[in-house]
C-alpha cells in the first residue's frame, strides 16, 4: 500500500490497522508514535515499512520490536530514534536485513550501530554521531553486509584509531563489494590510496 504522498489522518491509519491485518508492504508519510503503535499492533504481517516522519521516536521502535517479527525492510528517515530503540529493534526483528536511517539527528551513536548483526543493507546518511570506529564494529559484526552508505556522517573519516591497518582494509575490500563512494576519506581508505 503506497500512501507516501497522500495526506492521511490518524483515523486513516487506525482504519488500516483494524482492517488490513495481512498487509505486507506500506509506504507512509508523517506518522506519529501513537498512530504507528496502533498500526504495527494491527498489521503484524508487515515485511516492509517505509516512512519519513520527524514524529517517530523509540516508542515506535519498541512497538515494532514487539509486533513485527517478520519485518525485513525499514526506512525511518527523519525520525529522532536513539540507540535504545535500535537495540530493541535488532533484537525483536531478527529477519530485518535492510535499514535506512537518514537525517535522524544527533540521537543515534555508535552503540546503536554496533548492535546490528544481521543486516545486509544499511543507509545511515547525515548522522553526525556515527564514527569510523562504529562502522568498523558494524562491518565486523555483520557477515551478510553487502551495502553500506554513511554519506555526510561528519565523524566518518577513515577507519578510526583501533584498526587502521592495511590488513583490515583488505578484509573490508573482500567482504563488502559495494560501499557508496559518498564519503571520500572513507572510500580512499578502502581503495588503499
């Protein structure tokens, strides 16, 4: 169901939650925590959820973790979620393999990123508190990771202080065939230039 450019109300979302329990894919603009909690409680078969909303917080992530065990793809652009919400999401949604968290402000740190272990695709653009060390930990913990975008993450500038060796660079080049070239310093380190 694609409602991405539609102007919908909380009552509309509540109607979807009550009447569409088998819904698997939803694109949605601007939704608050109260509506999202109702939505994921009623639509427990969701496999893909894509939303852009500055009104979703950890409350929504906790509800997703409780209700959406089959969730595979999640886009939460613009939502001020924190590490606690991300950790709960990773534990409650074991099939989640694609996560997009762009423009989430200063609330998300390396701690949340380091909790991710089963992702294949991660986009964390414009998150100022994500660092090179967090990405190193993520890459080590996610054996299935094939795509990573850290575009405009101002603290990503190489591979951090803990392991900037050529051996690790070779390991990353072998494991991740596609890393977006959006951060020149990181890409330079990956290429070994």
